[in-house]
C-alpha cells in the first residue's frame, strides 16, 4: 500500500490477510479490543489522527510488521480526534504514539515514526521467545552446520525454507549463495544474491558471499590446476601462474593450499601487481569467514611473512 492511495493512518483499509489482527477501535470498545484481548496475546495500540504526517508513514509499517508476526501480536488503531479520552488517560502528548499491552496493562511503547527495522525489533523484544524469528534462528544454525559438514543439499533446503518466511533474511541469502557457489551453480548463486536488499552491502555475511561468488567467477576464466602447477614448478618466479594456481586451488576447495600459494608470492615479491597477492588473500579470508580453519592458519602464515 502506498501513501498515494489516499489511505492514511487508522482510516486505511486493512492489508490483505489482516483478518482480526488489525482493526480500528473506539473508546467504548477499547476494553474488549485491547485490555481483554491482550490477556490472550500482545496488542499494539496506534494512536493517530488524519492531520498527522508521520502517522501516514508509521501505520503501514506497523501493519506489515504485525502481519509478518503471523498472529503473535495484534494491532488496534485509535483516531484521537474522534476518541481522545484513552490517549489522555495514557498521557499521550504527541503522535504517532504506540503502546504495547500485555496481560491487560501497558508493557512498552514508543513515540514517533520509527523505521521498519526498529519497529520489528520492538515487536521481537515484546514477544521474546514467541517472536516468529526465534525458530528461524535455529534453522539457520542447522543450515550453517550442514554447510560446514559439506551437506550442501541439506543446507540449501534449510536456507530456502527461511527465505520463504523472510525473503530479505541476509544470513539465509548469504548462506544459499555460498551453497550454490560450492555446487558450482553460479547462475543460481547470482539469482539468490540479487535478492540482497538495498543498503545491506556492508553486512559481513553478504560481503563474504559476494567475495565467494566473485572468486568463483574468476576461477571460471582460469586453466586447470595441474597445468598451472607445472608452470610454477618450471618457473618459480612466474607470479601470475602462481596467482592463477591459487585461484584454481580455491575453486577446488583446497583453501589452505591456495592461501599458501599467495603467501609465497608475498614472500618472494611483496610489491608484485601492486600488492595484489596479499589483497587477493584478504578476499579469500572474507569469502571463507573468520572462523574457517583455513582463514585462521592463513592469517598466521601471512603474519609470519610480513613481520619476519
């Protein structure tokens, strides 16, 4: 629903699928809609007015967040121009104002139009273990463990299940991208990575997935590892051949050997290709993640060379 639709604040038509989760209330119905209802599940009360600009921004965000919670919380909207008494009793001095009721009494709240992420965090904090993301975190943990164990189909299925519930879950997007990269299915890896929402480029998991995808794409352009190894053995100072060998080894999953090849270039000629070997090694570390044994050993070996 866009603001151009002319549907604003509590006067907006409920979003599709809202059912009994989103409704307007009156002074007379407040006890039933909020106090009594909150004894069954938390209820958010959105105090708004037709003239309130920030309310037009906040209310659709609240509706989406409540629908995303899949029945764990309800939203009740109250127009304070038509029904000022309850807002006055609660000490509301400016709008938008949101109060969360649990067990028949106010439990939390905020003033002003918060962005979507902060509204979701507010609801998650309100719900605690009942938050819909709680089970997803367990699924993601299992997916990560399966990926580490090389059970790529199991990991991919788990990441996909999370994305069906939360299409913008960064951890699941990154994980599924890495799974497709590991399976050498770069077309699907690109499609999954395209799901990354705007502004998420700095997320560590997303950065790692991007690095892994870029490395896999570069590896497609290289020769076979055996051919490259023969070139290095014939000419140990052929840094480009050793560099390409590192890329090929990484593509084959031989991470530590790939790291050692790049470290050897750094040892022989730190300035080669404008410090290109060290920079590529750092990209390896980003793609593998800080907990990967190859990252940890590679960092140790690199430090030994740099600070010898």
